[in-house]
C-alpha cells in the first residue's frame, strides 16, 4: 500500500458508495492531518474525511456558523473549513513541542518514548 495519500473530491463519488477503511479520521485540520501522517506507513487503510475542499468556499464555510452564547468572542471567520483547517490563517507561529509530544509524532508508542 502506498505511503502517499490520494485525494478524491467526495462530490465526484457516486451516492451510496462505501469508503472502505480501517481507520476513519474526521476533519483535515491540524489534528486530523497530524494523526493521518503518524499512521501513514503502518499498513492500515486510513480515510481522512474533510468537509471542505482544497480552498476556501463560502457555502462550505457557512456550515461552521455557530451561535455564541458565552463570553463575547469573534467567531466569524475564526475556524476555517477546508483542507488544513484553521492552520490556513496561522500567524506563522510554531511552538517547539515538548519531548513527550515529539516522541508521539516520531511514532513512539508512548509519550515517554517506550515501545509497547
Ligand atoms: C486566527 C488564528 C490564528 C492561529 N494561529 C496559530 C499559530 O500561529 N500557531 C499555532 O500553533 N496555532 C495557531 N492557531 C490555533 C490553531 O490553528 C488551532 O489550534 C488548530 O488549527 C486546531 O486544530 P484542529 O485540527 O483541532 O481544528 P482545525 O484546524 O480547525 O481543523 C478542523 C477540520 O475539520 C473539518 N471539519 C469540521 N467539521 C467537519 C465534519 N463534520 N466533517 C468533516 N470535516 C469537518 C474542518 O473543515 C477543518 O478542516 C490559530 C488559530 C486562529 C483562529
């Protein structure tokens, strides 16, 4: 199985089709893509389902409209709904990960770096 992903626009998939995967990740933002990359090459069949396309589309973005009932916060345009998710408007800040997170990202089974 290829380590490299293939992209398919679900709008071109026939209604009623089945996507056959062992692991299904919902959301192609920072978390979903990081998880898919960590699992790539494990031999698992992974499907990453992203609600948006490769670029911003107003009608898809509108699906994320929420009513804020808590503290005032700018909700409009904050989260982004296409591949890459909210990272698409990052302010170019990338914090150094803790050792535990780095171990997980490198594929160690535990945050402490032990293989189980
Ligand atoms: C303005 C702004 C600037 C930021 N700048 C930085 C920065 O410089 N550095 C930094 O480290 N962090 C930054 N952050 C925070 C960072 O972007 C988020 O913490 C991070 O993107 C969250 O990742 P996530 O995967 O949880 O969510 P997201 O990145 O929001 O991804 C969620 C994904 O899920 C998809 N989705 C939603 N619903 C569905 C559904 N039903 N089915 C399928 N897919 C779905 C969305 O389209 C989206 O692609 C910033 C945040 C904002 C708002």
